[in-house]
C-alpha cells in the first residue's frame, strides 16, 4: 500500500476511535480522500481517452485486472449508494445530478457482476469526462455527509429494513458476484463504512489504477524512440513509470501538462521544423524556448544532454547516462548537470 496513504489511513482510524479526537479524524479522512482523488484527477487529466477501456492485466487476480474507467465507476457507485441510501437517507448523486444519462452507462449497478470482456465493452461506453464529474460530485457530497457526522453516529447500525431498501433500488446486481455487497455493507456500522467504501476501498482501487496506468505507459513506449525531444532519456527519467513519452499519446510529462494545449513547446517546435529533436537544431545552444527557458530548473540539464546527443549520437548518450547513474546518486539529471549547460556537457563527457 502507498506508504503515505497507509500512514494517513492509520492515523485517521486512531483519531476516529476517540470522542476527543473524532473531528481531527474526520479532517484526516478528508485529507486522505483529497490526496487519493488528486491521483484520479491526474490520470483523467493527462491520459488519452483510449486508455480508459484498456485492460493490460486482463485475467489477473486483483483490482488491477479491470480498466481505468471501470475502476472509477465502481469506486463512486459504491460510495454514492452507501453514502446516500444508507447514511444520509436521501437521493444518490447519480440520479440527482442527471449522471445516469450523461455518463452513458448502460448499468446503474456497482459493476461487480461484469466479467472479462464485458468490463472492456462497458468501459468503452462511458463518457470519461462525465464520469470524472460524477466522481468529483460524489466525493464532495460524501465529504459533506462526513463533515456533518458526530461521534455518536459512528455506532449507528443498519438492519433488515436497509437491506430491503437497498435491494429495491436495483443498484446492486442480483448476480452472486455482486449481491453479497448488501449484506456486507449492512453488517457494518457507520465507522465500518468509513473504514472501507470511503477510504480503504479508494486506496486499493486507485493503487490498482496506478498499476494499469504504468503498464499502459510501458506498452505505449514499446518500439518508440526513448529520447525525448528536449534531450532527456525516458529510460533514465524520474517520471519514466508515470509518463508514456512525448512521442506518444500517453505523454504526461509535467512540463507538457502545464503548457498550452498540453503540448511541450520543444516537441511542437521540433515537429514544426520537421526535426528529430532539439539536438538536431542549429539554435540549440542559444535557445530559451519551452523547457529551455532559463527559469526552468531542468533547462541546463536537458540542453547539456541534447548537446551531447548532437556531438556523440543517441547510443553513446545512453551509455554516458548509465555511467552517470553508476557514479552519482540522483533522482533528476539536473541535480548533477543543472548548473550550466556547458558544464553539464563536460560532466557527461567525463562520466
Ligand atoms: S517526462 Fe520527458 S523524458 Fe520523462 S518520460 Fe516523459 S517524455 Fe520521457
Ligand atoms: S528552436 Fe529551440 S525548441 Fe525549437 S527545435 Fe530548436 S532548440 Fe528545440
């Protein structure tokens, strides 16, 4: 489990257990949910639509065997049902917000009953942007419910009446792979629901989404030039797990993500000039465009690497980076090459 989330989860549980620290516990829970939700936002914001119905671990045993779209749907359908049908006793966000139509889901259930290809087909039918809006609204709505809870509410239990009500909603499939959920939820008190659908369930599914995303990035990079337009090597980049390369649709380079149209200006410039990368450009050394803007902390390192590629070629460059890794302990190449691009080039040459 993600160390940070696991620690927050542990702290939240300890704080909720005592009346004196209950409201701090709710605060910690909201922080944890915010941190996990940011991961979902990042994936939805940066990944191409076609990524969301892919199942790179299809057939595996575990949450990572699903798709990104399915994971989002499943997490927030469960939360919506539990938060509104059980705790608040009001209408679900799916119906209140009109998401049953806009998300374009053919089902209103949690999706537990779907198997194999059905998951991929279902995922492909969803409008991912609307699905994200639904997830965001469910999160906000649950957060409000959580904020309104008092310590005494934690012990509230749910009986047969709630079970019957839940079955009537049709939001949980009668298939045996799904129908157990109702008994499971109703066996818990409010504290138990906080511990699972509202926190741990998120962690488990979003961690699985990370695995799916990382695998999709690796698959996208297969057979693609691993040298980025700016001169960095994707194989040596600290974002290598996260990013699918600026030469593919799975580019999630942090610089590109904050650039207009989410396109790295250096990549756009190279493409407009019809060149392979900035290392093939005669203006390289004096260039201050995009990633090479002097205020960018990676500018000198990227330029030094592009200059090395221009002088010695990509093959030698990758060997030089391997040697640099053996010689120094660093996360980003700018920690070693970032002072000045000529000095960075010299360090690479002497590595
Ligand atoms: S951030 Fe740049 S160098 Fe790193 S993996 Fe993405 S495209 Fe490659
Ligand atoms: S002008 Fe700058 S950004 Fe454009 S290709 Fe040349 S070095 Fe790269």
